[in-house]
């Protein structure tokens, strides 16, 4: 009730403001035309003033001038005002003509112009005052500040936006249109000197990155928003270094590739992550052909609740598939990704399926009911040390599960299926890597005639569950030490969005039986990575936080490889994506050996599993305690 009364008073104030403007415009037009020596006939015409005010008010109300917020006056509002003035003037001319009142044409024109000016200023004044506040200039009089509801609220955050481009403009526009969001933009930062001093939605571009400390102190900034979605880690790090020591929160927009609903919004902002600062130079994978094979299709993602699977679902949304089927064995993770995607799914239908790829009957039932056309197989066990302790699970999930997916896809005539592999499948020393290599055999076997099969092989993924960076961060939070297995251990790294973009791109390029590999640059020393994470956390390595070397874990090797000795690297149509061509066919007894592996997994025969894997993958160098290593190798 109170809000309704407040709204009524606001409308009445707007009507009173316009009524005053109408009166001043008509009186002013006669004065400008005749000066102080106005003829008596014109004095008689001024008696029409109350009728003019009422008539114009009715026309303005009919055009909806009093149903808008004047502090957000836009070009559309001014165009509405122009149409109202022209219509009101036309109605006046007709009325005066019918009543035989001969008002000079110059007065009519002046009245229209003055009405437009006075009413336009009345509408622009609240916006100009609001934008003055947003720009950090302050409202000069306290009573005006109170009148236009500009006082700083307790939860209001004064923000500095880094990046005066399209993304920054979009965020500030949203802030200025809805002050209930709690953001007050005080300025932009941009390294383009041509933009300095310009204003976007009334918010001033105050300088470049070197000016950040001065601006933060002068304008009492609470948060810095990095609104450069295309920025690389190399471009973000200097900004973060400048902000270090300012005791200020930093948020960032993710890569535009992960934004699926048009321009970025404030809800897309997230806390700055360590992996944002550790990524390699950007690799643009391109999406030519991706839309055509995804748009309007039913897409099933196994392991949809995992790090890779969930990111796959996020990125697939922007290609507008008809349906995304979220398949996984963890009910909580499937529920979580569904809740995340549902508000922004658009026309895409989301289907939750709890199941395990080991259960082939379940897969067949799901495929029969949902009829997927594209499948991304991201469900797998990936932790090397855990699979050394549980080789039976690695066999069942990574080998049997992959074979089940491929066979069911082939039976139901799925258009394409893309499997996730790993660099640990090359010359493997772990059960996990060896099982992934066996799964690659099936991809390369050429036995699937009714579907196009491909796999993607990549290295470690920054920020994924169980990856090294979250581990380092937890160790740093506890005060250290940070543990590294070996001084010389190296790994290839890529970001989750980059890895997923490769997977989707591979689907577009796949013709059958390929394994795709991204050009991942040079491998990174884990010790150097640990030092960088410590420094980015505000500490000094080996001084504030010690680094301790604990030795290689079971199944680990010092460095990973992307291509095996029995493989040839070939170029593709994309300069950063290569194709693996095997120099030998998969083993002729593949099915027989896999049947043995499955029996051994059911029986939890760990040593038997390693022995059979060695027979299937001769380059496999299993980790075993020295006392049993020779026994397994001889096949006893």
C-alpha cells in the first residue's frame, strides 16, 4: 500500500513538473514573439493557458510519459517526448482553428520548441545527477542527493571496471539501470590513451592500469571488476600485481566462449582464480562447422557432473542443441549441473539421467528412450594413484565402460561419439594410463560402421577436481608446506574451457577412428608452478611457505608425452590440432584379452590385471614393489 502511494505521488510530481513546463513554454513563446509590447488580442489568447496545460497533459499521458523512470531516461524516452510534443501542437492548432483563435504560427513553433526543451531538461536532470554520482563527482547539495535517492547504502559496493570495451559497457549499463544490485561504478580503467577522459553511461575513463592505486584510494573503491573476457593470463597478471597490497576484492568475467546468453552480465562475474593467472597464451580453436553438427540435436554427455563433463554442457548450450542429456553416476553432481544450467538453457531441454557406463543394459535403455544423436564420453576414472590401488575399477570404468558406450552408440546409429583420453596413455607407467590406451584401441579399431568415433588426448587440466593447483591452495591455507613429488617433474597444462573447446572441435573434424591432440606448448615444471601459486597467494616460496619434495607416487613418471613411438603426428585443418596416426593395428586378440581383464577385475586380481595389461600394451611399464616386479614381467 505504501509503495502504491509513493508511486502515485511520483506521478503527480511528474504531471506538476510538465504542467509548469507547459505554462512557461506558452507564456515564453508569446514573450519571445511580441516582447513587452504585446497586443491586446494576444493577451486574450493567453487565457487559453489552463486549457493548453490540460490538453498537453492528456496527450503526454496517452503517450505513456508518466510510466517511465526519469532517472533512466533514454533515447527512446526522448523520442517519445518528441512525438508527444508534435502531437500536442497539432491538436492545439486544430483546436484553435476550429474555435477561430488566430495564434501566430511563430508562437506555435516556439511553444513546441520550448515545451520540448523544458520537458526534456526535467527528464534528463535526474539521470544527469545520478550519473554524476556514478562517475564519482558527487551531488553538490545534500537535499538533492536525498531527493534522488543517491545516499550510499550500507551494502553498496564502489567498483572500478578494468576494460572500457563492450563487456565493460554492458556491466556498467546494468549497474546504472538497477541500483538495487548494489554496485556503484566510479570509473573505468583502459590502456587505450584515446579513451581517457571519455564517459560511458556517465562513468568516466579515469586512466590506465598504472593509475589503479591512485584511483582506488581517491574514490574509496571496494572492488575491481576485470571486464576483458578475451584477456590472456599474461595480460591479467600485471593488473593483479598492481592490485596486490591494496586489500581489495577482484572479480573477473570468464572467457566469452563460456557465456551462452549474449552480452556478459553482472551475474557472470566470479572470483579471480589462480588458474586465471597461470594459463598459457590463448589458442583460438575456432568453431567453424560446430554449430551445424550440434544445433538442434539431442546430445548426451557421460560424466556430465565432472570437471570436463560439466564444462562440456556449459559450452554446448551456446550452440543451441535441442536437448542435453546429463548422464552420470553421482546424483549430487548431476543435480548441481542441472541447477546451474537450467536458468540459462533457453530453448534447450535438459534431461537428468543417473547411471553407470559399466551397466550396458542401462545404456541401451537410456538410448532407446532418449535417442541421442551426438555423444561425448567424459565419464572415467582419472586419478593415477587411486587407480594403482584399485586397478579393477580402472578396467571396468575406463575400458569396459568405453567399449559399452561405443557399442551402444553403434547399435543405435548415433551420428558421432567423442571420447576423452589422456597423455598418460602414451608409453604408460600407470594402470589408469594403460587402461586409457586400451580404450583408444577401440576408437582406432574401425569396427564401428554405424557411427563416427573419435578421441581427444590432452594433458593436465588447470582447476579440475583433484588437480595440483587446488591441492597447493589448500596446503598454502594451512601454512604449508607445499608438497611436490620431484624437482624435475613436468606436465602439460591447459584450462578446462580450452580442453572442452578442443573436444567439441574434434567432433566437428572427426571422420572416424581419429585421436586428436592439441599443440600444448612446452611442459611446465611442477616446482615452478608451486612457486608461482605461492607468490600469487601473497607469500614468498621457501621463506613464508616451504616446498617439500616427497618422491614420485605409484604410476607417476617425470614427464608425459603426447605421441608414442608407434604413432605418427599429422596435421589437420586447424594449426593447433594434430591427429595421431597409429603405425600398427590394435592387437588382434583385443577382445579376448579384454574379456580376461574383466574377469580379473571382477575377481579383484590386481597382479593379473597388470600382467594382462602388459600383454595388451607392450610399452606399459607397470609400477610394482621391487620384490614382485620380476614375477609379473615373467608372467608367473
